C-alpha cells in the first residue's frame, strides 16, 4: 500500500425514509415519505451548525419537535438531532418536558433502544443528539408491504419487549408504544423510539409536579377538563393507548406498555389497530370493547398464540402479563430466526431461560438463566455462578468442599488423574504430567502423552475444564452463558486459543472478561448485594474513584487503570505482557537454589528430569513460605537422603530486581496511557500471591501516594467477578450493575510501504480504544502490480516498540469478492478493483475480525483475522470427539 495514500471514510447515500414519529406526535405523510435536499425550504431558519453537529437535512417534524439528519464535525458520525420548535423555545414547560425526555434517554443503553449521545443548548436552541437509525418504522413497513408473517411479527414484538424491559428495569415507562415508535434497522434490530412521553419513577433528580408527564395535541389529542394541569390529559396515541391511561395517565406502569405492545402486535398481523372509528369509538373500544379474535382473522394463528395476545390486551392491568420477560418467554417458540439481528442469533433458540435480554427471577415459571464464571489461571481454576436473582456464589471447582481446581492432568495405568492427584505424580513420573498448560499456548502440542496422545495445549485446557464442570456443575443442564477470565495483556493468538478450548469443552456462548475487570467487578458487586442486603463493612466503595489494578499471576503481568462511576466500571488503559508472570520469579528461585546445591553439595538437580521436577516442586513450596517468612529451606531427596539449602527473601528479591523494575515501569506506562498521575490513584487492587510481600509492594508501587488504600483479590473473587460481568451485560440486569467497559489491550497495525522499499507499521486501532472498536481503511495499489497484500501486526508488551505478525492476505485484481478467489466475470481488472475497503473490528472479547469489500460492490467478505491455526475446524471437531471419549467415567 502506498504510504501517500490517505485513509478515507466513505459517506453512504442516505435513504429517503428515516425516523418516523421520533419527533413526537403524528408526522404528515409528506414528512414520513419525503426525502430532503440541501435547498429544501425545511431548513429555512435552522442554524447550519448546532454545537459540534452540522445540520444536513430534515428527517421529520411534529408538534413537540423537529428531527434533523446531522453529522458530528470531528467524529464524522451521522446522528439524528431533535430540536424544539422555535415557537416552543420560550415555553418553560415545553423545555422542561424536552429535558425530561433527555433524562429518560440518558438512562438507557440497550441494543433495542435508540441511543442518546448528547444534549444541551446552543445559541438558544435546545437539542438532543441520538443514534441515527438506517431503517423504517413498523408503520411504514406494514403500509408498504402489508401484514407480517406470524414468525416475523412475533420476532419483532419480542425484540421490542427486550428494549422495553430494559427501560422498565431502569424505572421508565414509555407510555407511547406504537408502530410509529418502533423502527427496524437495516440489520433487523428493532429500535424503540421517542421517550418524550415516558414517565420516570423514583428519581430524586426529576422535577416536581407533572413536568415529565405533559401532553398536548401532538401527543395524540387533548381532552378538556376543569384543571388544565391535571385533569383531561391524554398521554399516548389513541389507537394504541391502554384503558388505564384514558382514566389517569399517572397510573400507567409497565403493564400499560404491554397493552400497547399487544395493540401493536394486532397492527402487525392485521394491518390495523384493535379498535378503529371516531374518537369516542376508540375510547369505548379500549375501555369496554371485545378483544379482537385473531383466530378468526388469520388461519396461521393457533389457540395458544391467541391467548398470548389476549393476555397482553386484557382490560384490567391485573389480568395482563406482570412483566415483559413473560411475554418474551411465551413468544419464543413463535419468533422467526431469520429476520433478527446477528447479535441475537446466538440465543435465538433459547427462550427466556437463555435469552440475552434478561435473567428471570425464580418466582416466574419456566427455566431460569444461569451464568458460569471461570477464572482459569496457570496453577489454579476457580468457578462461580450468577443466579437468576442476582446472587453470585462460588462453586466447588476442585470437587466437594474444594473451591480451587489445580490445573494439572496426568495419564497413568490407563486412567486420567486430575488436580492434586496429578501433581502428586510429578516427583516420580513427570513425563506423564501436564501442568502450567497456558505457557504452551501458541505451540502445536505439549510434550506429554495424555491418554496415549500428545495434545495441543487448547485440548488439555478443554479436558481440565470438562473435569471442573463435572465438579462444579453436576446437573445435566448446561449454563446459558460462560464468562472466562483472561489477562488483559493476552494477545490475539492466546484469546483465540482460549475460545477454541471453550468450544471443545462444550460451551456455546462464551464471553472473555479481562481479569482486572473481573476482580474490580467482584468488589463492586459485593458492595451492592441485591435484595437490600447490607454490604460487607470491610468493602468500602466510593461512587467515583480511580482504581489501579496490578496483577502478577502465573504467566502474565497485568496492569490496568479503571474508572469507577457509581455502578459501572471502565478501563482507561492496560499494560503488561502475557509472558511476564510469576513463572519468571519462580525460575529465579530455582536457579538460586540450584547454584546453592552445587556449591554446598556438589550437585545440580537440574541435570536430570526427575530431580529437576522435584527441585521445582520444592521451590514452589518455598516461594509460598517466602510470602510470610524472611527465609525458607528448599529440601529435596538425593540418593535416598534429604538435603536442603536456605534461601533468604531479600536475596531472592534482589535477584529479581529487573523484574521488579519492569513491573514498576509497566504501572507507569498504564498511568501515562490513562493520562493520570500515579499519585492521583484513589485505590489499589492487587492480585497474585507475590504482591502480598510488603517490601515488593513498596518498590513496585513507589510512585503512588503512601496513603492510597490497598486491597487484595484472589481467584475466587475473579470467578465471581467474571460471572457478575456477564450477568450485568445481559439486558435486563442493569438494575443492579452495569456491564464494565473494556479497551483494546494491544495496538493493531498494518504494514505499509513508503514506495522506496522501506516498510513500517501504521497503527490503525490503537491500544486503549473503547471496545468494540472498528475502523475502515481503503487500500490501493499502483497500475504495475498484479496483487494487493494486506499484512497485519499487533503490538507486544507494555510499549509500542515490539510487534509481532498476525498474518497476511493477498487480493487478486479482478476478484470482485475481495477474498482472493475467482476473478469477477466482468473480465480484466479495472480501476475500480485496484482498491479494497477493509473493515477492522475488535469485538468485546478483544478478538479481531476483518472484512473486505470491493468499492462500489454490494456485500463484503469476512477474512481470516489471524495466521492459520494449527487447529482447523476439522481438527477441532476431531479433538472434541476424542475429549468426549476420554472424559467418560
């Protein structure tokens, strides 16, 4: 790629139909179907720029606002800007209602709700910047295409229910659910729009009186009454309003939204709302009319589905579904799986039990969702479960009354040995014992025969994880989702290996959680136990503070700066290395001991495998003793007698001086990336037994304030935190803890040529970018070349100086698919095919995905993100079958 070629970000053509009723009230037919031009009269009197947004055109208008297409000047992101009409700018109640909508929108972050980005006042203009959705409202879809198939309608309502359930969990009742306020995006995601009439409950910040409940003709009509501020108000849209909202808008609760969603379902299936006619006819229908009989209206409706619809639309709130999670469960078997978005596909067949939208309480009917959290370390593995009521409890990973599983497996006398039983064989038959398996990630196999075969490390991790599942989760039902901790410093190859191991272990839905976030989330969850339980007095959590996490575990070092704001954590920066863990410190101890044995006894235990294994075991025990004592004896057996050498802790730490300095500079690197001075850290969270040594802490944390509080975490905390992270991520759990936000731990770059034969790496997704992260690049080649090469690299280590290759891709000219396959039928290469648009995305697991698109051509092709793995899909399937065979008792 030419270094002179600049990155470009193509601006896509905008569709002519956009946000429907988002402005509030019924939009005119022209506004709903018309496009816009730069010379459109609708922009007269509208400022060209509002805050940091450049106004592009009108999307729609209503009595309570106008919605414009805009673009963030610096981010170049398309947004929808809602503004109050000029005539309402001076109306204090209208302005207050506008900001009530802003407050409601700010509380919600969910795939099925339009996201609010920004709000404020600019030159007297009150505005709300929202997610721009490329799609159509359900009103438009039914108007254009007619009633929907049953499966599609059920899937649409089910998705809408997920978004509304999230709002309900946050204490928000929409009060204006209707087809015009539900939009289907281009990827199939249903988005809930317009919180202008929402009621917020139990918010101390809410204004007094009925400022958040005001309504008018734009909200679907106004009834006259003696008290204009209280009586005679109609909040909602008449064809879809609940009976109780007709009586008293303030009585609306979550069940009112369920009624309106049922009326919307009727519209999707029949093409019209449940009750029609003049104003009084509709009012009478909602209050007293017979619920439409779908069995008579459509032949594809069965009795059970008809009962679901009737229960949603029951006149009395007490006869309706009590919560939308019940609606989600009952609609599961009817919802089609081909019309939903990709993010929902993993849970499409699960019903409410595995539904990503919520964890159900144990008081509801049906199967409840359960999340398994695993902290898989070099030496030990811990497990925990997040239950349906928000409780998180540790599981016996090592067997009955044994919280930790020792990460070891051995094969002897035709059977498998795990954990402590396997470790016991190290002294006599070390060649038959596999331990410290994560250190072998990246290698084709571990040089130990297990059940007659030399296995890849991923297979051995899967084998041990299967044993943990038998210990910790003995029931037949599998967890609905599994969270696995990894060091934040893990690179792409090791993250892929962990996911491959999880797949062979039989886990379907897996989330990788950075261990630093798991430890911090466990601490936060402990301070906010559900059910009104008083927090542990030993856990003090400030609402806003900056946490420095320092982890020194088996293989990896991991440092992170984490910001805690109320009940949500966000990484600001990470640093460390996947191969700079305690094994290096242990090796220094082994070398010191071997030198002492040679000096005192004239014998180096490292010369033979068996004695070297015994020396390492003895050093592991001694290192544990040195955590508390100033010295320890290292004892091993030689020629039938026990010999020993003493090791002083201060001498060992002096031997590890370069490791201490490396960890100290890693901390400084993380703080520098986070733009925070070390002395400004509010709290320090430590993980790893070595960090219990006060002298080591003093040297490593020398740059922190002496008064900073120190807390420690252990493996069980990390397992609990992993389960809490995933439980909070699933929609519907936001009433307890929000899911933590993580950042990229390494930089992703591409290799570029300056045209003079000199190559360099250009970072395209820098370390510290909020996940998920995505960027696009346009690659071009000169007319004298026949192929295009994309070479990828990833940073390695605390700094940006070391890189390793992730692989390369070659594109053949004329290959319109952009994947190096057969050339397009159009014939010879054209100028258009001498370029590729490449999309790079790092997902929430920290895993890179790459897609290639020929400029101007529809669709894209997913490329292999990394160099080819030794475990192909066929090999994975073969090893999975082997695991099933050897795992049988």
